[in-house]
């Protein structure tokens, strides 16, 4: 007598089906933005087909900047560098300024959030300073540091720190009172209270501030580099404007937007990893 066939799906088959479903969902998600982009490019092309148009069409933009697109790694010395090196220089400045803002902002936010006295004293100052435009800090930083690179880093720092401080402070203040009461009953030490109660409850607020801060950092560095000169995507855009290379400006703006999106998604990915790890503790 023959044994009955096992028709239950194997684990590999289930994994393959799950992967196929995820790939299908991902491809479906690409269709709406792809269609919207095609419509945008078609409208842009139609509006700039006239020889008297002030802006280049998409076809002309690609034609004028083809060398920049296919060879972003060229380096002829000085400021004559490809877009890869321009973006990399800007990212290095952002990395330093944003890291300092994240460290100081989270520490200050926790301090202000846990102390009613510090909150009442410092929160009005934070609310005033956060409304100052990034470029307004540039003359102050140039006067203080007398050098372009530290000045740009300071502008990033001072621009990014406010949303980090404010969101971290709000996260600490939103911790349920029941959590604090339980911590007192259990007589948790300050390190245990920080890692078991305060930090897990505040993490979502911290990463909200970090996401806002990284976007402001990238915005600030592009604006600051237009004024301080040297290598960087902001100065590249300003130099292209002075040389009437409008197509170069458009391609650089595309790079700026893509890098800004990647920075935001990077912070979002890290936040999800930290939150999932926190749930497993």
C-alpha cells in the first residue's frame, strides 16, 4: 500500500510565495510615482519647447549635463569636481554638524524634560531661537570662527538642534505618571530608570526630532555653501548660476532632493531598528 502524498506547502515554497508577494506589492507601489513623474516631465517638456523659453527642457537638460550624469567622479582639482565629490563634501559637513546637534539636543532635551525649573527657564529661549532662519546664523559663525568650514558646520548644528531638543523634551514630559510611580515603588536606580522607563518611552519623540533635524541640516548646508564658497553642492549651484549653466543647476537640484530623501529614509530605518530592538528587551 502506497503512502499518501504530502501536499502541504514546504517552507521554501512559502518563503518564495511571500517574497513574490512583497515584490509584487513593491512594484505596484512604484507605478503611481512613476506615472506622476512622466506626466510632470511631459508638462515640463511642453512648456519649454519654445526657443524663447527661459528654462531648458528635460531633453536639453540631459543633453547639456550628460558628462556630469555619466561621470560624477571626475576631479580636476580645486572646485572643478564631479557631483559625487560635491555631494560627499556637503555630507561630511552635515555628518559632523548633525551628530553634534543630535548628541547635545538629546541630552538637553532629557535635562529640560525632567526638570520643571529648567523647562520654565529654557523653553521660551528655545522657542525664540528655533524661528531664526539658518542663514541668519552665518555672519555670527563667520565672525566667531573666521573660517568657512567650521562656520558651515555651526550653521548645521544650530539649525538642527532645536527640533531635537523640543521633541525630546516633549517625549520626556509625555511619560505616563503611572510609569514614574511604578519606578518609585520598585526603587529603580537612575541608570535603570533611564534605560527601562525614560529612554524607551522617549525614543519615538527623539527620532521625530532627528528626522526633522536631518532635513533642516541638508537644507542649511546647501544654503550656507552658496555663501561660503569652496567645494560643496551648494557652491556648485551658485557657481553654475553665476556662469548661466541652468541645466547644471537643475541636475544638482535633483541630486539634492535624492540625497535628502535618502537621509530621511536612513533615519527612519534606524528608528525602526531601535524601536523593534527596544520591544524585544
